[in-house]
C-alpha cells in the first residue's frame, strides 16, 4: 500500500490574534492543532529551568518572534475540502507543504546510527536490530523515540563509559533521573542483576520499560518509578531501604548538588556514584557539593564541554 500523503498547514499570526485563530479553527472542526509561540516557549523554559543548564541557541533563534498554528490534513479531495472548511473566513495567510507519511513519521530515524561506547557497549536503534553486532561488543537496543535520551549526547556517553567500567555481574544499580532508562538498562545488559530507576516525568516509566523489553529485560530485574526524590520524602525513604554498588545520575548540576546529600545513604561502603549532565563551567560547584556531603571524586571525564564525575565515600 502506498504511503499516505499529508498536507501541513502553517498559519503565521501574532500573539494578540492567537486565541482568535485557534478558536475559529476549533469551531470549524479542527481539533489537532500544534501551537508554536515564542512567549509560551519562554514561559516553559522559565518554569522548568532547573532541569537544564543551557538551551540550544539554534532552538532559541528558531522560536524568535514566532506565533504559528499548524495542523494536518490528508493530501486528497477529502483533505482539501477539510482545508477549505477550516480556513474559510480565517483572514490569515498560510502555507501548505506536502509531506509523505513515511517522511513525517520516520525521517528523523536517519540521524540515529549504531554507536560504539567504551570497550564493550554497542548502542543500536531498534530498527537496526537485525544487523550484525561487531565482535566483542554487547548490543544495547533502544527506541530513541522523539522525547528522551538516545546515547548520542556527550554527557550520556561519558556516563555510559563509567557504567561499563563499574558494572559488576550480580550487582544492583540505582538510576536517578533515568529518562529513557539508557544508563540502568545498559548496566543490566552488562550483567547487573537488578536496577531501580526513577524519573520526575511519569512518561519515562513506559519508555524505560519498553527499552528494557527490547533487550529481553522484564520487571523481575527492572523497576521504574515516577517521582521526585528531592521533594517526596516517602519515595526517598523507600529507595534508601537498600544500598547500591552503583548509583547513577545523568541530570544537571542544579539537581545533582542537592541530590548529593542523599547519595551517601544510598551507596554500599565500596560503591561508586556516577554523575553527569554537568556543563564544564559548573563542575567545580558539583565537586564542592560532593565533598561537603562526604564524597570524594576519584575520576573526572570530559567531552565537548560536558563533565562526568565518579565519586566514592570519603
């Protein structure tokens, strides 16, 4: 069957007309609207700035001055009739771009290729699962999706190198801020017996379980929880019931710094804390917080302006 063809309609408007435009489109029957608005984007960044240290300048530039509404219809007689219905009386300029369903859904896949990390790991996108794995490498299959980490970011690669170096067969692992589960699942494919992963975003739970399943790992070995260990005392207490030989946190400096106070109660006596997602200009702040909370940095990895730290109980 041929791929469905779609039309992307983009309406450029102004902040003061945004509500009017969306109301007219909704009244005409279009429910699936995509709104791109610089003011909302900046508000989102401000409300969530504790979760990152910087935002890509290219993204900031792309959103500058933008107030745009997008929607999609099929590229056929029915779709064009819908387009005429939705835009009737709109009094706004709009552009129409033709898209293939295949292009729309899968064009981003070309950016994700298998990735060799450290000496043993081989991160493989799900759609390349049938391809051979290089000798001596352990395959780690991922569905990158569109929202979570894929292993391509320098900070994740630095932490994966540490995971490979310190995962011992039969050990248990704790992954704080797990996202797609990439670090904890990597530890499991490298021989860890069990992993507990936690993320503040509830959507991460399903994504991490799906990535684990791609690697033949079930809930008997992998537990994923949603919650914030910094503010949820019950969750923090539950996690602290066990100590771990390896604790992972690929987050940002502003989260790692307060989190470091909890880490000594989570590590076994000879355990290792791996933290990453630290922009290099803030590494000294994280090192100071680790030292203040009874942890000694034993190794510092750096790549493309990012830093990962290994620490043990002092």
